């Protein structure tokens, strides 16, 4: 069904759909069966039961479409990725399975140093082309917003090149890109004997320059025994605050460093990983409203046995997001839907919590209040699914039931409406 009329209230109206609105405080996915959804421009104009429409569909919208009985969710949001990088580390995966340690691989020039060398050697066009192939896999699964971190340049121009490449992806493909400056990912090889000098460079030169460029939406850091200490992270966050950029943090992945509490002090948007998060860290996140971003792909790939304290986070009311953490070293993952399944099976989230983790809570982890829920006034980003119920998105793994997306009110993909 496709009707075009003049003088209508809305630009487009979808009927014959079931809605998982993901509205907070609503029951069971905020589900509305036999629903309808209208858009005006780039914004959702009306959501509800079809029976409650304020008139005949043909009198309300310029275009009336049938969703064919599909389920509709907010567009998925991948709030933690490292999609832009050079090189390939699949051989390291093979070596680890053959018994080589991470330290031995690193001493031989592998590990993050290998990715830094390859990324520095890559042109901006090289980075865009490689990342676009990865990004297309995510978009095919209903993803409409993606965060991309730098952190494999570890020198100002290389980091800016990564951030420019990330921004270009949003111009090339139907997706909104949010960027994070992760210069504090590791100490670069040229500063191996003087990490204090690198922290000084980050705080006094790199962060101000990145802020001035307008290429980053946030500053991230890796606070861990193998990365930066809490004291060093505090300096980095203070520099970010002075530059007017919000902060995020990789923390509590390998040890309880106290990074989560530090991040909460600075009102961080999110703290990510969290396998070793303490009770004090949970309380700090709850007080600050910081989102806990869980990354089951890394937990799986590294064969970790310790899990984030989901029960404690749930009890404290800390919002939980899920992300792919796509990166070449610890989570070479190109499927956000697979992360829903892993979040349930490995971390014991419910399917509804997992879906909230890639919609409304992922939006919150990026500081985006205009998406992640199907509600009037929010951005018209949503996905159509050939599934019998919303739990099927976490139940199936290895398939892709996405029938198409609407991004900013514009259909993308021929099957999102008939």
C-alpha cells in the first residue's frame, strides 16, 4: 500500500507494524502491537495503537506505508568501537592459539604496536576504505548511530587523520558517527622510556588541538595496569574538561583500578568493560548517572572467566549499554546482534535489557538525548525486523532479520516498507 495525498499533517505514516518503543518505565519493551508511527521531517511525530490514530491514515500523512506486520525498534546504536585502524592481526590470533603469549607477540612487534605502525602508515583514504567495509556489516543489522574512537595513531597528526576518516564515514554511509579521542590508549613506542612526557603532551598539546579541530565529541582513556594510572587519567580528564569535551573511560577490565569512581567524579558519559568493577565503583556510577557499557565480544575473544557485576549494576539502577567494541586486538566483531546474544548468555542480561543496551542506554552513553526510543519529538531513526517478538533479536545468532531502516525519516533499504 502506498498513497500520496496533499495537505496532510505528516510526511509519512507506517501502519501494520508492531512497535518495541523501548520507552523507559514501560512494561515489556514498551511494546505496542498493531501500532502506527508517523514522521514529520527527521522527527517522529506520532506513536501509538493504530486504533488510536486521530483520523483515517490517508487523511493524516502524505505517504501511508504498510510495514507488513513487522516489528519496529529504535535504530540500533553501537556506542563503543575502534572501527578505524590499519593492518590486520589475524595471524596473532593464530599464534595465541598455538601457545604464544601476548607478551611474546608484543616483543616481536605485534599487539597494539603493530596496529599503531600500520595505522600511521595508512593514508586517510586507506583508513576510510577499510573502515567502510566493516561499518557496512553493522549497518546491515539495523545500526543507525556508531561511535568511533581514535587511539591507534598516538601522535597528533595520525590521531587527527583517524578522526577525519571517521567523520568521512558519516558522509559516505547512512549513519551518524560520533567520535572519541583516545590518545590515552597506550604509550607510543617513541615515549617508551618516558611515559610522563607523553601524558604531558596529551594534556598540553594534543587534547587542546583535537578540541580546536572540532573532530572529537569526547575524550576517552584506558585506565588499567597495562595502560594509564588513575593519577595520569585524572590529569587527562582535567585537560579534557578545560577543553570543553566530555569524557569516557575504559576501566576495570583486567583489575580494579578505581577508574570507574574517578570517571564518575568527572561526570563521565560512560565507563566501559567493568569485569572487575567493585561495589564502590557501582555506587559511584549510580550517583553520577554514568552508563556502564559492557563489551561481551572482548570477554569472549580473550576467554575471560570473570563477568561484570550485572546484578549489582541492576540493583543500583545503573543504566547498562552493550557495544561491539570492534577492534583488531580483542574484539574483531562486526555484529551488534551477536553482542545481544552474548550479553544474555555470558553476562545474564535479559533480552529486554540487552535491547535497551543498544538503544536508549547506548544513546545515553553517547550523550544523545534525541534517539534510542520511539517517541514523539525524537529523531526518526528506526529499524524493521522479520521476527515474531522482540526477544528473537537476542535469541537467534548468526542470522540477520533486519528488513531495512529509516534514518532521519528517510527509508534506507527496499524492504523496510511496502
